[in-house]
C-alpha cells in the first residue's frame, strides 16, 4: 500500500493506495468494512475520511498528521525525548489499541511507521482494518519484506493465514517491539548483529529465544518488565490490553504524563543550553577575531589596519625624519643556483624568523621582505623623536651578531654573510592597492638607504652621514669608522661610515672577510663551496649559457 500527501477540500490528507492492478469497482463488502472503520472515533486513533476511486485507482483517505510517523520522530536526532515524553507517546499508543480491541478490531500489522503524530505531539494509531479491507476487496497480497515483519508475533510468522488476519495477542507482541524502539530510539533488534532474514528465522523457530535486549538504565525497570511480558513466546501468557494499560499507568506512580508539561521543561532546558551555546560560540568568535586582528597588524600598522576594517580611507602620511635599514644576503644568486627551491625557502624562512625575533625588542617597524632583501624602518608609523637612528643602529648590531653564528640547514659549512645599509631622512608612507594592500614607503631616503646597502661590504653596517650626525647627537657611545668617499648611484660621491659597535655592546660581531683586489662584494668564493654543490653550480651556469 503506497502512501502520499494530498489535498482534499483545502485540507491535507493521506492517501493510501491499494496494491495491485486497476480496480473497476469497490465491492459492497469493502464498503461495509470501511463504514465500520469510519465510525471508529478516538483521540488516539487516526480518522478515516473516505475512499478514493478514480481511473482504476483505489485508495483510503485518512487524516493528515504533520509530525509524520513515530518512526520518523524517533529517528530525528534534533528532537530531544526525555522519559516523560516517551512514556506519553507509549501511553497514547496503548490507549489507541485499547479502544480498537474494545471495538473488536485487531490491528494485525501494528508497527512504528503505522503510528502517526499530530502537531500537538499526540500519537494516533493508523492502518487499522487494513487486513479486513484487503480481504473484502479480494486483493492479491504482495510478499512482505523480512524487515517489515519485525513486529509480527512468532505464532503469526508460522501461520501465513493467521498473519493475514492478525490477532489481539499478536498486537500485544507488536506493542512490545514498539516499546523497545521508543526506549532505544532505534530500529527493532538494532543491538543484534544479524540480517533481517536471520532474525525472522530465529524468532519463528526457537530455541533459543530471539528478542531485543534493553539496558535497565534506559527506562524504568517496570517498563522493561512489561515489555518482556508482552513479547512472551506463549500468546496466552501475554497480558490483556487492559492489563497493559493499567501496568503502564502505574509506572509513573500516579504522576500525570502531560506531554505539554514535558515540552515546557524541554523548552526551558533547550533555552538554557542555547544560552550556553551562544556564550561558547561568542567566545570562540572573539578568539578568532583576535587571531585575525593579530594577523592583520602583523601585515599592516595597527592604525592602518583599523582604518581598513572600518572602511575609512587611508591617506598618505609625511614623516619629517625616519631611519631606514636595508640588508641582503651576499652571494644569494650563487647559493640559489646550488640549492633546491625548497632549500632556498627554508634558508630565507630560518634567517628572517631570526631577524623577526630580534626586531621585536626594538622600536622599529618591519616594512617588507623581497627575496633576500629585508627592509625595516624606525620613526614610523609612530614618531619617536630622534630615537629612530639609535633603534635601527642597535637592531643592526644585534642582527649582525646573530648572523655570525647562523648556519644553513643544507650547507652548514657555507657562511651566510649579509650587507647592511642605513640612512636617515624624510619619506612618505601610504597603503597601495585594494587587493592585498601593502604599506609602502616613498622618497629619496628609501633610494639612498638601498644604495647604502648595495655599496656596502659583507658583515658590515654601512651608514650615511645624516645617520652618523643623529647617532653622535644621541651621545650613547656609538663607534663609527670613516670609510671614505663612496660613489652612490644618482647621488654622486659622499663620505660614508662603518658602524662597528657601541659602548656596553658586548655581543660578538663576525669579522668581515678580506677581499682580494678586484673581488666582488656581492658573491662568495669558490673555495667556500662544497664539492658536490660546485658540480650543481657548474651545471646551472652551463644551462644559462645555452
């Protein structure tokens, strides 16, 4: 029998179609049985509305229940069911079956999917009288699937003729299986690791006796005991429906099983749980927001990040005087040619992680890294008077000292040398771009600082005259040596200096290498390269020539 939702006179109804072929007429005996069914009126029995007969289709029309079947309700994990709720549903089932038995109507095919629940969570028995309708209409029965026979009593499984009619004692057995479903909120025999065919075979032909198992902590002991009595192997040992009703009512010891009260308690608990959940989610959201803000302020100055978050425009800002730091790795091109790409990434990540840890203890701002170039500024985005030159100088000495002991993972014997250039002067800072916006510096000071780095020497801090003047003015004992005249591209020839230390600075500084006459300050000597890496370097250079 197929089930579908339909609309009749503006109201939703359920339409249950008879199996088989087309039906030319409704037999008088079928009409008689239906009239008897239509007269059954009880709050826990689903109402038969009428017959549908058109185009050879024959169907029973019954009242629509918005919550679906009991099976649907039990499988809905979003619906929380406490014992009061469960016992109210089971009591509705027993009251509905009690009414049918008193009207001399055995159900014959009672199961959880033939119990429906309306919008007020009232359970109603449906599909009663189905066997009588099929017999009266002379409908050919379709084979029943094993999983649809879980609710069928053993004596009916052994007698197909009796199974087609049903019995009062068989209904009691079906009630016991539904009780197991409600207690466990799972399918019949869900705890047994057997196929439906195996289960039906064992139930039909004991011993041993095959029944579901329910833990005593899942329901009141009296309820479990009643369930076991109802699925007794001997039909005459099963209680009468009146006894089932009386015993089940006594389980709650006179307390009213009012489903509305139960729902109100559940709503209160749900409200409390919802408040806790909202509080927990809010805390998680705040933690994630802090992580996002932290990441954003690592990429942009805090003031700029706040402006971008609020959608405010970020205007370029002029700074009267700042000090800039540039450094790069000596011979980086040669090192890259001797290394795999992942080794180059590891080198830069290790080195710049070291630098990042050092700059955290100074009043400086990391502007960017491009390849092996590392750029830092002081005096922006927060102005700090004349302290910017001292902060950059102190940071440079710390970085140079740390680089002296730094080792590459893949070539620990090859020294990593850097050139450092410093310069002080005015510049403009602003955010460039909408996609991946960057905080960039502009002005002649940036160009000059870059030139100071590129004209420097390995393990040396190359300083411009303006920075030297500020360091002297700070009177903190910075040690500077005159390098002499230096050609700066686009600037001409100027006096430049080496920063070699500071009073109180005791960390070791690596000794600059002696450059042979005509040697470049931008590479590393072949003597420092391991033999296996030399071969890789030669292959790389040969490929470039081709």
